[in-house]
C-alpha cells in the first residue's frame, strides 16, 4: 500500500458547475451522473468550492416554507443490506458497484443492528498496516 498514490485511485472525470448555477441544476448533474458532489469553478477553471449531498440536506432543512412531502415519496425501497459476518471486501465491492455510501447491517433475529458506510471503510483502510517482510 505504500506505493499506492492518489493519482492511481482518483476519478478524473470531475463534474463541475459555476457559482451561479442553480442548485436544482447542480442536483440534476449529480443525479444524472450518480455522483455525490460537484466541484464549483470560476470562468477561468479555478476552484471556488464544492457542493455535496450533505449540503443538500442543509438546503432542504432550511427551505421556507417547509416541504410537507413525506419521506416515503423519496426513500429507496429496495434496500441492499449486509450481515455482521459479511467480509469487508464483499461489502465494499457491492457498495462500489451500486454507488452506495450507506448499507444497513441486519441480523435475522434482531433486524437492524447497524450501518456500514464508505467513511467506515476509509477509516479501516487508513489504519491497515502493511506487514513487514
């Protein structure tokens, strides 16, 4: 892992918007491309900022008047799940293939017991030590 650099793992097809792009248009870009963020650049291509899915949570929460649409209108119904005993590699592969960032962890008897996220996987990878020869 010591010889693995960011350039090898990064995505180079970055979707961008300008500071004057409407949030609705930015959301369409994110949905159309199945991505979690767009980078905001100025007319010279200089980095101005980033707009993420998390930012959209704040946008909706701050909306006036408040939206009265129930969650069931937007939620994903066909939820893929993991079990506590599933391998990390298998779960990570499934999350990558489906572009998921969150996967509920369930137990046959107890039901929902947790959540595995791409942040959890990233934290795990950052703590893995390469064995000495």
